[in-house]
């Protein structure tokens, strides 16, 4: 897909590097957005609430059942672990106890990162994960400003044109837009 002639290729959305010095070398973390959760949803379906309670009208699902809330909590930890794994995939991390192929390990992602990074390093990695997956007002504003700056620069064809040609072509384009 293209938007105004620009490819919407998802593979170009990368963040980082976030680097931490280790002796004479560096740990470099890169991130990418998680584009969909289809793989996760296929491997880890959301828990179904089968817990009921009895009220005047009969049986109703009990959203506050401790066993259901525990299942939902484990599901949420796995989901967040999957997001971290997929986001940090470009970093080529060699996990010791976690595997993208094993959903049973996804809940251990944060623990493994914490055991190998300082508390502030861990926090920065989590910020990188958030940055890759979040669109906030500041990021939208930054993107808009970059876009408007780029649009205000002369195009390569305008730079090579004769003096006055660029203004004439812009005037013609503006006139045709207003019609």
C-alpha cells in the first residue's frame, strides 16, 4: 500500500539503538512495533469465564471469581511478555529461559531482562518497547512537524529548474487545487 506515493512498508518502522556499555563492547537493543496479535491469540486464547454465582434471577457469570481473575492475570503477563519478545526481536537476544516458540516461557521475559540489566537499564528497555508500540500526541506532533518541514523544502525537480519555473508551477498547482 502507498499513501501519497510513499510505501507503507511496515519493515521500515524500527527504533533504537538503545545501548549499554559492557566492558569494551555494547549491548544494543532495537525495537519494532507489534503489528498484530494473531500469533499470540492462536497460541494463547483469552481465558473463558466459566465461574458463576447465584443471584435472584438465577445463575450469572462471576467476573470477580478469584480463579478467573488468576487465569486472567496469567494471560495478561503472557501477553505482555509476547509483546516484549516481538518488539525486541530485531535485537537478536539470545534468551536463556525464554523462547518465542514456547508460550509457557513468555511470562518470564521481564524476569530474565531484570536479572541481566540494571534497574535503570531495564526501565529504558521498557521505554523502548513502549515507544515502538505507542502513538501519543507528542509523537504525532513530531511526525507532523517533520512532514511539514519536508514539504517546505524544494523538491529535486524544483532545484534543477530555471528561476521562476518553480513559482509558476506552484502557482498553477495552487490555482488548479482551488478550482
